C-alpha cells in the first residue's frame, strides 16, 4: 500500500489511505427478493437462512460434477420428520445415538438443523458450493447458540464422491441433490468401503432418499435393499408454504406438490437381495 506525504509545520506526516470496503457478496440467483424469494415460516420462526430456490445451472464451482447438480431447495420440516419416524420404525441396526447422520448436498443446512434436534452421534453436511456451505455454517452456529442442537453438527465443503463414510452406523439423507452419474459413483464408493471393512458393518448404512428421481440407480446397486418406497406428505402448513414459494418463481420452473416420492434403503452386503417393496 502506498502512503502519501503532507508537509505540516516543517514535519512530514505520512497519510495512509483509508481501506476500501469490500464489495458485498452477490447472492446466488434465487436467493434475493428480486428473484422471487419468499422466506419459509421455518426461517422466520428460528432466524436462519434456508429459503430460496437455486437452479442447477447457477450452482457452478468449476468442479467436474457441476453439470450433475440438480437444484437447491430445502426439505419441508414436516416431511423430514415424518421420514425419520418411518425410518426408525424399520428397526435400524443400532440405537440412534450410535448413528452418524450425513446430508449429501446439504445446501444451507435445513436438514442438518432438523437432524441436530435428535440425539445422533454426529451430524455432518456435505456441500460442494462454497456460498451455500458458508451460509449453512452460519445457520449451524445460530442453532448451537440457541441451544437447539442435541448432537454435534458441522458442514464440510467437498464433493460427495470424495467424502468417506465415517466409522460406525450411518444414515445418509439425499434430497435429490445430483443426477444419476454422481449417485452411482457415490454408491459404488460406499460399496467398496463397506465390503472391505473388517468391523462387520452389514445393515449399518441406511439411505433416506427424498424426491427419488433416480431410485432405480439405488435399486440396481448390489448390496442395497429397499425397505420403503412411497409418497410422504408435507403438513398442510408446509404444503401451503412451499406452494406459495414455488409459484412465486419468475420462470415457474418447479412445481409444488403436497408430498414427495421417497425411498429408504439398507446396505446388507454384496449378496444381492431384491427390493422388498
């Protein structure tokens, strides 16, 4: 930084120019009011930022998997909780406090906030886009400060295909975060990890898949057994909120429904067992 000099009473005074304020970060398209943003009641109640819809074409990071990104949109709280109840009825292999909850494509972290209300062993979000991950970390900090987190919770910025499964029982959550090629690579990496594990992890990975557009990829992957497939409904309040939010889009790209098609899978080892439902 260069200094200017001023003569005062025979003395030279060095003047340091004032620092320029950094330009404000530009919001991703879909996260500003001018883009039709309407805040979900969840955000208004808890003072967090998880609302907005970002189309996949705007989620560019320079990574080779950018072209497989779908979109950012946060799961309805009532749907998340209903799916978690359904999963727990399917008799997971271990107590809840033994499980690590993993959200692939965690975005701004709404599913992480909801999961942290349960006594999981750990709650981890995996998000590729730096802007979404940054907002997500701020949300997690608010959640912890408010005393709402019953489990350790953190956000990791990386590609889902590079994220290794933590040891012990895991439940992975996917809200249709990426297209079939990435999902296939993730599942095959998990299969390799679990198959060479010496700790007997059969049954210790469950997958909760919301808006299961590529369910066939999971159904065809050796070792994964489908335990549930069907529609899971939002509460009337969440359905109304999502309808209001999605119909406010300038381009009306995405439709709102009162439910999401979901599936639940369990890894049972390389012996191939067909879908149970």
